[in-house]
């Protein structure tokens, strides 16, 4: 018998399910739309049947021993999804217990940033590290924090909301109801907001002036920056300045070995990493200077989220061996 | 035989040594000036002899089994004091190994905020808590962070430098060489700086206008506030606004059950706690609202620092049982 787990990445648009070995290899994957189901129970049924179907397609020697789920606002302590901004089902959704009643195996639930952090620790660039942080940069900004080899969950399972720390009082309006949150500056939409702020502040000609706000993507701003567009380059500089300043705070509090940037916006590479590192160093308390690495994820980009989700349950199963 | 440890609190002015039982009772205490010694080795000799003398004064059934030291920039991992701002001896000072060679018992070194956090966990208001933070408010602002029942030391043993996170770019000059650090706003000197800023900004009459900067203390500003002096009250409001805002960040990152305010400035009580709590709640991400307590230290004020230092070594000794 060969044991295997399912890793599930629940996004606002799609749910991705993969089967992942103890070595972090994703041997099969499938995708289905998240929100086309009439209610959360129907969604759970679909998710369970997709996992079962994927298992049935494997050699009969494979046995499912657990499911790890990375979900928006997923709480490790309760297994619930709680008031996720990008899901239409509100309140507290019993994801862990619901999935367990369908599949009868242990289920581990957490948010996608915690899943990414465990994935990095078990299979990625953080192998051998005890203290590190993963920042996920996409529609929002999430963070998974590892201290002394363990995921920091906090008293309620919701630690790691770095995206909702304050950049400044009376700053940009955030979807969470506050203003000035880090993710309103540092995320794919944050970069777009910054580009439009710079277009307003400056009289510099820019290819950006041909795009509407709804047209332009973070990836396109990156492409324009690569082509030398000054405002686009400045947008990354501004983003890195704010991220670097806040990372200096996080380093002062937690003293990690490394900070990994993960997800969509991190693909901008040097455009984002260089100003982030420079501004972090500038803002660091002297004890911490030139010690902390800022690194890209060491996980295979394509399956990274699913492998991270699988790491959640592999770590749980390892503990119980 | 009754086992006992020495708790040592090294301050810029005085060193306090106490003998502390496993139950956290300080049964004897002595004090000597820290910086009257010609070099660090002479200081170490004096410290060891003060501890030995204190033991000799006890019934012969008492046996010293370890020493815990809370010291500025004390590093748990190495046992060294590294470039402490308020000590005249610079570089890396081998406190742990030096003391061990004199006394031949295990030595645990950390900074005073970490000592306070362990003291709170073993003997104070954090008994039974797994996730909490202690903020020490005196000449500076220190923090000791406990996650999942363990002190957060970070990759180099220097985690917890919340005092050097950023309130704002181009803010007040800090002794650490940066500007805008939290401790330039929230500490005893920070309160004084705020009071003088408010005297400059406002035309309100105030008893504070009779004091020079070097004359007035944080305690006196507290007394004037209690008597209804508007600028003094406003100085606490401003201090609480900044501390509350930064604590909201820390809660978003770590999700603690409680935050303890410890040391000199925390004695201002309601004057400080009320605006801090109010502004923290205002800045909290919705998940965390009305969950996190802000509490005074539960340790006996007089011996708190020494009991905290003793907790450092008791926790180490407990691990090895």
C-alpha cells in the first residue's frame, strides 16, 4: 500500500485538487469552478467526489490517508472557513468536519499563506530553516509565519494577517473595512493603485496613460517596467519601499532567517525583490542588518499551492506517527 | 537540600540580584552599581561574589542550581551581551560563560523583556496562557513574545525588538541610529518628548510650561494629568494612540490572547491603558476585535525584574528534568 494525501487549493474562482506523495510530488491534478454550486453543502459533495475520482484513477495500491486544504480565512483550530471576502457563502463554513464526514480521513485546514509556508518548509526553499516567513502576493497579501519549526497560529488560529497591518493612518481604503492596510499597497491591485497614483502625481509621459484602471494588470505593469517605462518602474520602487519598511518591522519582532515572496506579483522578480531588499535593509534595526534573505519560493510554481496544502496534512500525520 | 536560583537584573545604573525559589518567591535581594567597575571582568567577579555572599547568608540547606540574567541586549543563544546602548563596555561581552566559570552552575541570559515574559508566564498574569506578549516601558520599549508556550527568540536570539519598529518615516531621532522608532514615542522619554511637542503645537496654558525638558519626568507628567492638566492628558492620549496602532499590527501578525504592559510608564494605569486599548481596537482587523486583553503585569512590582530573570533559568532547568 502506498499512502497519499489530497492537497486542495480553494480560490474564489477555481478549486484545484492534487494528489501529493510524502516526498511532495504531485502525481495527479484536477480543477473545478468553486462558486457554481448552489450552496456550501453541494460544494463539499463536489469536492469530496473530485478527490475520490482522482484516487480511483490511480493504481489500486494507492490509499488516501488525509486531506490538506488551503482556503481563504481557513482556520486550523476549527477547520472552518470564516467570512471569506472572495466566497459567496458567508458565516462559518464547516469545511474540515464536512469533508471528513464524506471521506473519513483526517482533514487539515488553514489559509493559503500558512499552506505555502509549510510547503516551503517541507519541500521548498525553507528546508532546514526553523524561523522564516512566507508572504503571498496576489489579489491580497497573506503571510505564513514559522517560529522554531512550527507554524504560528496564535490564540484563535488566525495569526499571520500581515496584509492588514497599517502602512499609514488615513491611507488607502481596504476591502476589510479599514484603511491604510499593507495589502492596499502591496498586492496585484495595490501595484495598479500605485501606478495610477503616480500617473496623477507626475507629468512624465508613460505607456500606462493609454490604459484604463480596469484594463491594466500587474503583469502588464511589470512588462512595461521591463521595457523601461519610468512610471511603471517607479510603481515597483514604491511597492518595494512599503513592503521593505514593513518587513523591517516583522524582522525586528521575529528575527527570521529568510522571507519568501510567493505568488503572482513575486513573478516580477528583480523589479520587486531589489527595492524590497534595499528598503528593508535601510529600515532594519542594526542587529539585523545583512542577515535576512529575501527569496523567491523554492516550490514548483505550477503545483505550489496544492503541494503547500498537502504539506498541512503531511505535517499533522507525521506528528501522530 | 532546597534548590534555589539567582535572578539578576542588569540595568545601566544598578544591578539587582535576588534569590528566587521554584515557586517564584524572592527570599533575599541585594543591589550594587553596575558601571563602577574598571572593566567587564571586574564586574563579573563582583556579580559572582554578590551571588555567593547572598547564598552564604541563607540556611546551609539552600543549594544554588542556576542563574538567570536579564540584561540589555542579552542574547539567549550565546549568553553574551552585545553592544548594549546603556552600558559603557562595548562589543560582545561573555556574560553567560564568564559567570559559569565563576559559579559552575547553568546560566541563562536574555534581555529584560524576555525575562519579564517568562516571569509573567511562570508566576504572573499569563499563567495558563500560550500566546501573549509583554511590553516593557521604561527608558526604552522592549518586548517579550510567547508563541505556543515558548519564548520567541528568532534565528539569532534577538527577536522582540518591537521598540525599533517604525511609527513613521522621518520621525523622531532614535538612540539606535534610525528615526521614527516606536520607543521614541512610547517610553518614559517618549512621553516627555510628546509633552514638549504638544507644548510647541498648542497655546493651551499648562503647568508643564514651568518645567525644563531635563527637569520633568514621566511620573510628573502623570501626576499633572491626574490633576487635570490638559496637555499632560493629551500626551498620554497621543502615546496610547501610537502604542495602540502598533499593537494592532502585532495582534494581526501573532494573534495573542493578551498583551501585558510592564515597567515604569505602565504605572500610569488608566491614563495609558485606556487610550491604548481604544486605539488598538480601532485599528484591529475585524477578526481580532474585542478578543485581546491589555493587562498590567501580574508580578509583584518590587521584585518583578529579578523574578523574571529567575524564570529564565527555572524554565531551562525544568526542561532538563
